């Protein structure tokens, strides 16, 4: 990529930064009210451990709360926010026409906007999240090994890319459909249930866990958290990173393929 092209994407990033920052209070309120389910989670698991006593698949009450704190943090750092609706709107309203005449990759263009959105969203939402972490600080146990921070960060970056590519690919359905909300809702329901937001994947039966490790949802949220908590170690950790890398490449290829097929259809019908 030439220096001139890089400058173009930096300009897109800066414009996205400015546009996104206009909605900083919306992000703050969304983050604040997004913490409400945590209160329900605290009461739920408090009741579960009070009834059972002891631990559940290696989790006690404190480590379970810590897990949910990390899901909130990682989700805010890596999960796209309304990107699919913006991309779909670009397609439906013909705004991509102006981009097609420029020497610019639409995928890279949208990724620049995604990065700017994540930066603003993180900046705005971290203060309330930091307060929650401070309140539950007695349950926070840092990793024992320095390498864990590096591996968890690598996994989290791949998680962000996988989520972006899936979101981008779903938005490409707007080339064929006027309304993509049903498809998005179905996929996001699977992500919520199978990605570790509802409960840690490793409390499920071994057979189900083994099957879920081959799905992309496992690597969108749970994997980096499990690495940070050092619940994935040794060969199991290396396998998880290898599969996550595989899903990263597959979702990237899928995103490019959906764009090419969608653009061909768009031009064929006179878009």
C-alpha cells in the first residue's frame, strides 16, 4: 500500500473520529445502562453459589463475577457498534457509488471507520467500567504469567477483526435484501449464546465445548477472556489461537467474496 493510500485511510479515520465523537453521550449512556444486566448477573450467581456451595467447573462466586466484568470490558473494546446498519445504508442509498470511483478499498474504508468508532467508544465507556472494576476489586486476580497479557491481547485483536469481518459480511446482504435486520438478529443471538456473554463456555459439558471450539462465536469473546484468566494453557491454548487465526482468515476471505459478489449484482441491476 502506497503512502498516498495510507494518508487517505488516515483521513477517513480522522473524519470517522470527529463524526463518532458527536455521539459520545449516546455511547456513554449506552454503556451505563449496559451495566444494568451485570446487577442481575451478580444476584443470579450469588443465588446459584449460595444454593450449591463450593464451585462450578472451577469457578467460584468471585471468579464468576470477575469473568462477567471482563466480558463487559472486552465486549466494549472489540464489538462493532451499528457498523452493519451504516454499511447497509451506504448500499441501499447508493452512497457507495462515490467510493467506487476512488482508488480506495471499501473494506479498508469501513475498517478505518470501525477503528475510529472503537477508539471513541472505548474512551467514553471506560470511566463507568473502571468504576465497576473498582467496586468489585476484591474479585480481580491478575494473571500469574507476563506472557498471558501478550497472548490475551493478540487474541482480543483477532476477536475484534473476526467480529468486524462478520458484521461487514452480514451488511453485504443489503445488495440482495432491502431489510437485513432479521438475519443480523439471528446471527447476533447465536453470538450472545455461544460466544460466552450469557455464561462461560467451559461450564458446559465437554462434548458441547469441543463442538463449540470449532465455531467462530467461541473466538469472538470467550477465547481472549479464557486466555487472560489462564483457563486455557499449553497445547489447548495453542490450539485455540491456531483455530482463531483460521477463523480470522476465513472471515476476511468471506468478507471480500461477499463484496465482490454483491458488487457484481449491484452493477448488474444498474446500481
